[in-house]
C-alpha cells in the first residue's frame, strides 16, 4: 500500500514541469513543507511492520531525495534563492549568533549634554526653536542694522526673499531668545542648544552648519558681575578648577557692552602650543549685557529689567576637549572616528 503510494508520487515528481516560480512554490507546498506529502509518508512509514520498513525505508528516502533535488534544480534554474535552506538555518539554534554593533554617542552630543548639565544645575532651562527663521527673529529684533554684513548672501542661506521679512536658515540660536522673550515676561533663565547654518565654504576650520549653545538671563538687577561669575563657574566645571579666564571687549549688535571670553589653553596649560597659537589663551565664547533695544523689541521694559547673554560653538568646545583639528570629521560619520568616544557613554 505505502509502496504503491511512493511509486505513484515518484512518477508524478519525475514527470512534473517546474518552469515558473508559482509552480516551484506549489511543488514545495505539496511535497516539502511540514504538512506535505513526504512528511505524511514518513508518518505512515512508522505504522508498517519491521519487515516492510527494511524495504520501504530505502525507497522512501530515495523518493525524498528525488523531490528535494527536483525542487533545488528548479529553483536554481529560475533564479530563486534557496529559501528552504535559509529558513532551515534560521531554525538551527546551535549556529553561532550574528554580532551587531551598537552605536556610540557623537562627541558633539556628549559635549552638548555636559554643557546643558552644568547650566541646569544653575537653574537654566533648555529652550528650542525652529531652524527656519524669518528676518525679524534672526536679525531685526536682535538689533542688526539693515546694512549689517551678516545679512549678505555670503553668510546666510536664504530660503525665500520677501519684502521686509526674508525667510532663512537661522545663523545663530539667538532667534530662540527672541521667541522666548516675546512670549512672556522676565525672569528668563534659559540655554538654547541647536544647529545653525552659515553660507561658508567647507574646510578643516569652517563648515556650512555647526552647533551652538546660547544662554540668556533676564531679571531685575542682573549685572555684568553675574555674567562673569556664571561663565567662570561654567568653565571650571567643564575644563577643571585650574582653568583661568579673561574677558576682552568686543562688539555684537545684540549686546552692550560686549565681550569675548578666553580661557587658558587646555592643551598646553598656558605655556604655548599650536592650538593657542603660542599665546596661552583660546577664545571660547562671546557674551555681553542684552542691548536695551533688543529687550524693547521683545516687549520687555528695559528700564526695569537687565540681562546677560552668551553664545558658544559646541564644535569649538569639543575641539579643545578632544584636540580634534578638522571640523569635517564631525559630519562624515566615519566609524573609526566615532568609535573613539565609546568610553564616554554616560
Ligand atoms: Zn596652548
């Protein structure tokens, strides 16, 4: 009985034409799957007598090989991948597992996180805003005169020119400060981390986008002494207690007075090296007292309130921390570079 069945199926398999993917699949479903004919024949095989088993075992195995071979040859001929073999491999739990790499935090993310944590402890909240800005929030409200060079096409990526209020990619995160002040009344104490864009040629020292953290503190009686102490604390937390700071007078449209802050070179400790151009000092941020015009533009009474603001490039802070000399490394996604910061995962 079983022998006849095997004989009939063998004839069927020998004569069947497997010319299309559908025919091959139909064949697989009829003969080779778990509920297919071959499995059912083996089930039946279990029920026959010992004597029959001796004969039929060989016949049945030959039939199984015939069907499998037919399937394999047909698959290869019409270019199907050997899915059966693949699924068999998947089911084999004794095979070694496939390793996969976990990513690590980007150095810029690590440093941004560190900066944010320091200011958070001083009571600063984190504020965010859009990367596509209008002229008012990016320039006008911040006291940029119409002829200011930062408005030139060379520095700014304009998206849309429209009378009196161009749309552009923000050139600094100061626009977030404007948005924040417009929405409420002091006190404000916030930092604004984010990506900014400048229309510059990409080189080791310049890029068309980079990252900033800006800070703003507006309240009654805020003075330049508060600014100095806040930034001094920040630098000591970030680079160590032995780090010295100095302020140099500067100019920004949105602060008055304005200053640039230098720290003693973190690489050579102040004795002079290539990073500090042998001066012992490196500039890390710009800062100043918020210009009364800016406060008034945002609907804040400049007679009652004063404030300070500061801004730094995260790339620059990171360069000083890790001695990275080429800005382009930050955006190339080279795993050999990124992997060096794995141990810094917090
Ligand atoms: Zn140095």
